[in-house]
C-alpha cells in the first residue's frame, strides 16, 4: 500500500509537536519517518487502558511506539516477513501487549473481531489508506473511537505528472470519511518541496524510486520535467483524525 516506502513522510524543519492535553500522556518523540504533527494528534487521544489497531503496520514502527501507552495494540499487514521483524522487535523491547496479525486489511471488514478486540478505540493508518480501509475502520470502531491517518495527497510527486492511485485531495477524503459515518475533527496537508541545484542532484534524490517509476512511466516524465528546467520534488500528505459518531 505504501507508494514510496515506509520512510517517505518528511519532518519539516519547523515541525513542532503540540503539548499534550490535560489527562493525556505525551508520547515523546515520533518514530523515524513519522510526522511530528501526526504523532501529536495520536498523543491527544486517551490511549491509557484502550485498544489500538495499526493498519499496514509493516515492521511495527508505529505499533511498537504506541504499545507502552495502551492496553493492547494489534498490527495488521499482509507482509509476513515484515511482521516477523515486528515480532522480533517486540520481544527485544519486552512488549507483551502488542501482537501482529497477517491479513489483507482491505479484505477483512471487521478489524475488531479479526484482532479479538472488544472495544476498539483507535485505528491508525499511516500511509496505508484506501476507501475500503476507511470503510472497514469505521465499521470496526466503537462509538466515540477515532481513525487517525496519513494518506498521500494528490500533490505527492506532482512533478511526475501522475498521482498515486492511493492519493486523496482534501475534499474527496473529507467526503468519504463523512459517508462512512466519521466526523472529521482534523484535516491538514503537510507538504515538503525539495529544491535541487542541478539535474544530477535531483536524479540522485529520486534514485530509490527509479525502478518503480520506470514501470509506470513516472520516471520518464520526471526526467522530462528536469530537462525542461524543473528542479523540485514534492512530497505531500494528508493528516486527519475522524471520530465515529
């Protein structure tokens, strides 16, 4: 699901975590590759004694960081090798309240039952967002529970002329959340535009994306953009929280 890898969410130099609200426990520093702003929103949720589900957990970066603050955390992913790494990390950190389930998050429409959670208070979807995942999360959350997500914005890699098939603009995401019975409490765009001094510098920055971009034509469009004088690469994300009414 992650179009560009798990560490593509930038932390702008001026990003600051918001102070914890009364009754909330600060989560400390965000894990590598996770937006400070998104992490602050998670910290604003009443996590103590609550059950949390992390969709598209991968190697468990977010799930493991949340586990000390929750009653129980379950990570879902269809990548078995990544989940084995997550389990090794959990064992090394002596975290007994986190577990990982191999499954397709789009195909399973009841996350709470799948994970054996009676009261699912928070679903986290970090760069693993689709219409179906939003629908499944809304169906699985207890009343008053929240979906917190980071999705690709349609401006992500705009220089390639082709948005990710998982990308949203603000209006489409807001409409879909509302259609699923979720009340939007926060929605913002986090955008970072890299500036390059030369074509070579720009290509070097995107080298890890070359193979993927060549397969769908984005690499050639990006090279053309650079040849015509462009010297940027845009990364853009939608950060949102929405609550089940």
